[in-house]
């Protein structure tokens, strides 16, 4: 069964762009993991220090293996 994971990040003032850049470099590897169906990052246009990563995994076990 597909599961969704939502990661909400609220950075220190002014640190959002640095985290966004770091996440962009890491998300390609995450997307290649077994069971990763979709991984998207959304940055609040009014507050770049507020970032949300939305993930869909084929199974809970796939996400747990990734986190493990």
C-alpha cells in the first residue's frame, strides 16, 4: 500500500536557501531508492525559511529501509 510522508522544515531566519540547496543535491539519491514513487520539495515563496518535502513510497517498509 502506498504511503505518504510529509516533512515540514522551519529554518532559522535566513537559513532556508542553504537547506534548499542541500536538499536539492540529496533528493536525487532519495528518488532512486527502492519504493520511492515521488519526492517533491516545496519552498514557501513568502518565507523561504519554510520548506516542505512530500514523499510517496510504495510501502511503509521501503520508507523504513531508507530511514534505517
